C-alpha cells in the first residue's frame, strides 16, 4: 500500500513512540516479597536501583504499551486515507475511547506515558483528516439574505420597481415603490418606471447597488417625463439595459448619440419625441436592436428605409404602426 503524507507522519510518530518506550521501559522489582512490584520508567541503560533487590524490565507493561502504540498507529494510518473519515471502521472515535482501551482488563498497569502517546497519535490523525475533509467539503450554501439583490433608492418615491412576468416577457409585475431600501430575489429581470410628468433625476443609479444588482435592471421606462441629455448620461450605470422607453418626451436628434452608446439595447420607444428621420441613422450601430418604435415618423422616408436595411432583424414601427 502506498502511504500518503498524512499516513507517513502517523507511521513515523508510531515508530518513534515504539522506540521511545523500548528505550525508556517500565521496570519492576522481582525480589520477594511481594514479587513483581511495578517501578517507574527509566532508561534501559540506567535501570532503577534498590539495595538487595533484583530489578528487571516489566515485560507485561512494555508489551501492552507496544500493542497500544501499534493499534493507535494503525488507526491513524487508516483514518489518514484520502477519503471521508469513517470512524465506524476504525472502531475508535475519540481520545476517551483510547483511554477506555488503555484501561481494559489486562492493561491496568499501563502508565500515563502510554496514554499520552496514544492521545498524541490520535490527535495527529484527526488533525490530518480534518484538513483533508475541509478541502473536500462542498461550498457552503449562501444564506437567504445573500440571495437577494439590495437596492438603495432615494428616500422619496421616484417611481416603481417591477419584474418581468415568468409567462409573458412583455408584461411587468409590480414589486415595490422605488424608494428607500428594497430587496429582490436574484434571478428576476427588473424594470424601473419613473414618475410621470416630472424631471427624472437618475443620479442615484451610481450608488443604487453593486454591479450585479444593477445588471438585473434590464428595462427603464422614462415615458411622459421631462427626460433630457443629463438624464441619459446616467444610463451608463445600467450595464445590462435592454429596453428603454422615451416616448412622449422632449428627446431630440442631439440625444441620439448618447442612446447609440447603449449597445446592448434590444427595444427602444421614441414615439412622439423630437427625433427626426434625418438623425435616426445614428441608431444603426445598435446591432442587438430587435424593436424600434418611432410612430410619429412616416414609413416612406428614405432614412427610415435605409435604417431598415442596416438593421434587417429589427422591427421598425412607424406611421400607423406599420413596419
């Protein structure tokens, strides 16, 4: 059997203990009366001395301790295997169990030194196994709290937070008012709908949440607000923005450059804005665009048709809803 590093350490400790007990054995007084009186441990070259007494190695105690060291070393090597620690197979699960073994009938004379050796060998085995087990444990499941995206909106209500319906990606369900602190389970695709007939202040986006939380905001509804160029400058804080509704706003041709920088956009509504057909070509860089609604323009305009050619996968809604 090839031993790994932990098993080799356990074997070395066991051999050292085996040799140490042999070099520092227990002794006994073999002179009557009474014969066999146990004495302390002493170096094999310097046995204890008692006048007019015969002193010899206590082979019973020495043999018991050697057996204990062998058992403990074997158990340490077994539990040091590179797999799950199976205490049922070793039959020994704690230091207390080793002490029970030491105190079994026939081992009454085992000394405290033998117990210490057993404890040391066991501790080494457990430490090695614990290190291996910790490495193999699966990652701790995140707490329920860590599974939520946390958002910090202004204390006053700035709109509503909605999530995409599981059944219809065109439908958004109310989650909460966009004010104060809000938590939403991860995995939801979210929309922020700003209050109508107000000038939206989107400066809160930069500190609303971490990048992962902000990436869950995929839709922004600014329709019927006083959105302007300053408003659009804050959209860079929504890295995964896919939908942008600017219908019924004063957004004009000069603002299309900022919109064209949002390369992940898939849907955009510019109905009843000040955007003209001549400037609409600026949106041709939006390669991911699937829908563009500019119903206040005429479908016969040359620039509209040119945009359709550049974005053949995009549905362009113009005039009375034709594309």
